[in-house]
C-alpha cells in the first residue's frame, strides 16, 4: 500500500491542473468493491478539480486521528509557501491547485500513518 500511495503522491504533486486520468487513479486507489459509487468518466469523482470532492475523500479515507480540517490547513499552507503568505484563492491558478494540494496533504498523512504502523 505504501508504494501505491507514494506513486500516487508523486503524480498529484506533479499535476498542475485538473486531470481526469488522475481522478480515476485516485478513485481506484480508494474504491471499496461493493461500497463505492461506480466510476463516472463524465461527471463523478472530480478529485483534482473539486474542493468538495477532495475534502469528501479526505473525510472518508483519513484515519480518525486525522481530521479533514487538518488536511485542509496543511493544503493551504503548501499553497501559501508556493504563492506567498498572501495567497489569494480568487486567482484562478491558485484556486485550481487547491484540490490537488488537499489530495497531496491527504496522501502524505496516509503515508506517515502507514510508516508509523510499519514501525519506520
């Protein structure tokens, strides 16, 4: 699982804009057979372009010890470092990257948890 999360994190960090192929990879990484909604290539699972979808995923898959608010705070911190402390989410490029930053923060948190449980 750690290798899968690491690979997915690399793709999320390299992405500069929403990507439907990456949406599918995120969907596939966390889909639970029989429980997840089926993949909808036209409308659903917009993890890389929707703040709501990214936070919804975080709320669903993050361990109880990590709240989605912590993931959102870390994501905005990442963007603030990139754009300066006066990050303005009304600017299209910065708002467009927020779902990707949320996914990156989620994947990082899951990796840290995985490594801690592995005793690393």
